[in-house]
C-alpha cells in the first residue's frame, strides 16, 4: 500500500541543475522533509512550485460559480 501520491514532478540535484536564487521553490532538507523557501546551501534538492490553475485560484478567492 502506498502512503503518498506522486506525479511526474521530480527533485532536481543542485549540482546538476543550479536553482534560481531569490525565488520561492520546494526544498528537500537532509531529513527528507519538503519545505517552501528560497535556495539555501543546506538543501539536498529543489523543485519548482506547482502551477496554480485559474479555476483553483478562483476557489481560493471565493469566486467559485454556484450551480443553479
């Protein structure tokens, strides 16, 4: 049984693909925990933040259309 969901996104090795500086991203710490932040040398790997589709943004802002 899987206890997580994984998609096509993968972690990037900072030695192979330099992370952008001053930009929020997903960081993998040495304990294997994912956090959101800007690049720091303690991070083991990085990944871009997922894109947020417009319809999800609308839900977050309370603009969801009500069905009649």
